[in-house]
C-alpha cells in the first residue's frame, strides 16, 4: 500500500508538472487574461462516486471519478493548442487525484488500525500477561505448599500408625 501511495504521488507530480507546463505555454502564447477568459468558458462535467470495501475489518474507500468529454465553448481559432493540451492534462490530473486520494485515505486508515493493534498487543504484553504470570506463580506456590503440607501430614499419620502397630505387637 505504501508503494502504491508513493507511485500515485510520483504520477501526480508528473501529471501536474506536465499540466502546468502546458498552462504556462498557453499563457506565454495567448497572455494571462486570454487564458483566464478561455478557462471561464470551459465547463467540465465530473462525477465522483465513493464506495467502500472491507479489508481485514477495516473500511477502505473506493473512489471512482468520471470526467465528461470537453465541449469547448470557445473558438478554437482564437486559442492556442496549449489550451487544449492543458485541459486534457488537467483531466488526467483529476483522475490521478482520485486514485491518490483513495490510496492515501486507505493507508491512513490502515495505519490507525495498526496503531490500535500495537496498543492492544503492548497492553497484553506489559499488563495482562505479567499479571497472569504473577497469578500463576502465586497459585503454583500455594499448591506446592498444600502438597508439602499433605505429604507431611501423611508422613505423620504413617509414623503414628507404625508406632501403634509396633506397640500393639509387643504386647
């Protein structure tokens, strides 16, 4: 998952770099105001749908984005090819952004679950298991003491019985 996140970030950096290069070229050819007016005329239809899936009990998002076809409401003769190039590249950026968001959120949720699990394991190792070990040692010591006491009592009874038999045999 971490490798996927790194790959998605690198892809996003590459796509954003290309998109901004195209935008910069368009601004150099047409000027900032003309590009801003052209951008205001562009309408991009997009739909984002987020569903979820479970992985080992953790709810992870599944992000799908659909970007509609560009329907330019500007005259292609008045613009540079870089405007079209920039708009196509920014569409690709939107798609990559959905993948990056899905991966980042998934990674964050998995990391939170790992932290919770580590806390539980530490609590077991540092608190519960030592308590059980202490309890087990106490119970073992008590049982050994009771066993020694029972053994001593049996020895005492045996000695008394032997003593009575020898006394009754002499008579």
